[in-house]
C-alpha cells in the first residue's frame, strides 16, 4: 500500500506546518511507499496563499473570522494567539515549495471559502510558474466547480485533479462530463465499505482519507478496488508489515 501524509506528519507535529512537512521528506519511506503530502490552501485579503486547514479563526470574543478577511500577518498573529503560541507559524505556499523542492508529491486541497477564486488562481499560477511542477502536483477540492475553474487556467502545468467527497450523493451529483475529467477520487475511507459500487464501476484511481489503523489499511488492501494510496496522519504505518504485503 502507498501512503500520503495527511497535512504532513500530523500525528507527531502540528498539522500543515513546515516541521510536519520536513518530517515527511526526511522519513525513510519517502520516495517509496510514502508518496506525497496532502495540504490545504486558501487566499488572504492581501493576496497570499496560506497553508491551513481551518477556514476561520475566532476573534477575542470567539466570533469566527474567515481566512479571506485577514492579511497573512493578521492570520498568523490570530493563529498564534488561538493556539497560545504552541505551533509554528502558518506557512505560505512559496515556503512549502521552497522546502519540498520536488522531493515528494504535493496534493493541494483548495478550500471552499469567501475569497475571489479568479484572484486565487492567478496567484496560484504565479507560484506554480516558479516551482515548475514535474508531474508532482495534484489539485483537489470538495467543489467540482473549483476544479473546473482552475483546470483550464493551469493547463500548461500538467496537473492532476482529485475530487474529495464523503457521501455517495456528493459523487453522484457531479455531472458525467465533469466526472470523467477527474484523475483521482478522494473518498472518505468508510465509503469503500458502505458503497463499494461507486469504485468498482469507475477506473479512476482512489486515494482515500483518513486512515490511521494498520488493520484498516490491511482490510482496504484486500479489497478488489482501485485504491492506490491511503491518506494518513501517522506515516509510521509505512513501517508496518501491511506496507510490505506481509
């Protein structure tokens, strides 16, 4: 089985941070069964692409402020205050590209938010131009509209695209002509048990989320489904017998 580090090595390090990503790069399984990093991206009010899962941060009164309404500096400050300074600063996409430098695959989840998608895509393209992807960048989202918007504009980079979903209804709601353009499916792993027919009739490779139990990994590996990888918070799973097929 292959593995993708969910928000980096988030079982041991603060998720979506440079130390969590560095731990993946340094892991002995990187480049073997450990094939990439999944991470989340947004757009700030001052035109930066931060790497962060949450779509908002509470203010001093507990009222959530959307990421799109804050500058990167304000976002980092509020994030530090919210986590009481115990986590590293929120990285930008440029910092991630500089750190990773093609040493593993990057799978970006574009978060659904109240930002200007056209502006986001323009800035994402600028970052991609500097990185020069080598078939090692995937773009994913819970929104197929986002994927359809980004795809033609990012065509020069030969990116792959994955659709994230947590119910059969979400996948079945995707128009057929759009669905056939997906390169990957990213289902909640429990759908492999409850709705296997979604994947038996589809030749699209599957990378499911989020599995941290080696017994579940072994069970998934035994299914006759096109699962090419599981996303996990715990990349030590790559060191278990299930990884070697034993």
